[in-house]
C-alpha cells in the first residue's frame, strides 16, 4: 500500500528523472562504444592492416545503422522507448562477446570477416540505443514544458555534447583496457558494465514510455514533413564531410608526420571531448526564439557556411605545402570541431522541434538513419580518397559535401509543421 504522506512526483519531476536515467544509460553505452572503436583500430593497426582495410572494418558497423534507425524508431513507437533501449544494450553485449572469440590463428580474411560481422551487430546496437534515447528527450521535454520553452534545446545539447565527451573518454578507456587486459579481457569487462546498466534500465525506466500507434505501412513511415526530410539530407553530407577526413585521413597523416600512435590517440580523444563540450554549450552560443525556429534555423545556415570554409582553406594549405603543415591541420581540425559541434547540436535540436510528439521515435529514427548513411559514405571515402590522393583529396571531398549541406540548410522552414498523429 502506498504511503499517503509521500507526495506523488509531478509530471515535470518524473520527466527530469527519466531524462537523467536515459542519459546515464547512454553515457555508459557511449563510453564502451568509443573504447570499442579504439580497441579495434589499435589492435588491427598493430597487425599491419592498410588504411583502407581499417576503414573497411567499420563499414558494416555504419551501414547497419541505416536500417537499425528506421526499424528502431518504428519499434520504439510500437513497443515503448525503454524496451528498445534494453534491446540496444543487449545487442551490444552480444557483439562484444562475438568479438572476444576472435582467434589469432585465423587467416586475415577470416579475421576481417568476423570483425566486420561483430561490428555490424554493434552498429545495430548503437543506433537502436541512440534512437530510443534521443526520442526519450522529446517525450520528457514535452512533459516538462513548465520549465521553459528552451528546455528542449538545453536537454538535446547537453545530451549530445556529454555523449561525445564520453566517447572521447572511451578512446582513453579502450587503449587502457587493451594494454591492461588484452583484447578479449577488455571486451568482457565492457560487457559486464553494460549488463549492470541494462539492469538499471529495466528496473527504473517506465516500460511504456513513448509507446504510441506506429505507422501501419512503409509509405506512412517515410511520410515525413519537409523540415525533417531536408534535415535528413543535410545530415547525410554533414557527417560524411566529417568522417571523410577524420576516420582514416587525420590519424594516418599525423602518424606519417612523425607522431606516435599514443600521441595520435590522445589528440583524437581530446578533440572528441572538446567537441562534446562545445555541443553542450550550443544553447549559450545560439540565440533562442519563443517559437523555437525563427532564430535557430538562420543559426544553422550561418554555422553551416562557416564550417564549409575550414576544409576549403585547409585543402589550399595542403596543396601549397605550407611549412609546419601538421600543426596547421591540428589547428584547422580544432576550428572544424567547434563549427561542426554547433551545427550538429542545432540539427539535433531541430529534428525534435520539427517532429511530432506522437511519433517522435519514428521521426528521430528516420533522421538518424540519414546520419548513419553519411557516416557510411564518409568512412568508405576516408580510406579510398586518402589512398588515392592523401589528405588533400580527403579535404576536397569534405568541402564538396559541406557545400551541399549549406545549400540544403538554406531551404529549411522557419515555421513549425502542421501537427500530425
């Protein structure tokens, strides 16, 4: 029997609690996800794999996310966000165990095939978890409207920024666990951590949170409003433009410039942490409006244009072979990270501002399917372009993608879409 002297939590308090639980669960997931990328990259780099092969190891990881986001959004709407969050965490644990069975006696082809398969499972896990977590923010923010009209932007920015900071910490964790416990031991340790997080989600997150009537056909599932469709298109080229020089090009270029692998890994980790902190601060950088769009959309356009200029200028510097090029690239990557972080944070907010509350998970899943598609093409081109023409080709590819992103952003609507069920 309930205690009458204990007041029932208000809707806003429940929303804040659920937001905190989901965010903490996603932090833990992202920590292990960042560690996994470093584990795989370092382990196979030490075995002498080429830049393209290193990129190839992550291709199914990125490709699997396209379908996982679309299906995950639909499933989260039909069965509830908490259930899909639990499925995502469980799938990641399975992927870790599969990777841990990698046998050094296998041939190179067998090893690569096994890692690509296991990485594909982890890619599904990542995007199921991300879609469920981001959708939860829309639901909880709608329940906490009394905290102010800017609450959604603040929660999205903090969630996205802190997630990427945790990913940077995960890079450190991956290297530390690999040295201390070995490849298999590191994976088992991370699987144990996620099992504890999974238990917490099952116990504390309301199982039917976000449950609604899902789309009944593929046509209905893909029938998004104009704002979400344009954002999805922009997201493909935005994240492709980042990964086309960040995944393989930058690490290999710095190593070829005389950096040790530890120096490269530390720099990438610090960059990712700083990138996440800027994302979290985006609501303090972008002026907010009462309607949630009239200032935010122009900000997205401005920051997209600023971001485009960075790889163009860097490509010119590489082509001219300016002195101390490695340090110019490091500085340029810092500027790129700032502008990219604000762009990403504003886009992550806008998709929820355009989304309908009833099918937020489906809208978010569609949007992040585009995100995964961009990462896939960026990862593929990162290996190919660097192998064909070094960092210069990778930067040119990034610049071309960002020009397209800026042009698409110019067409974003500044008025909220009509409400749909």
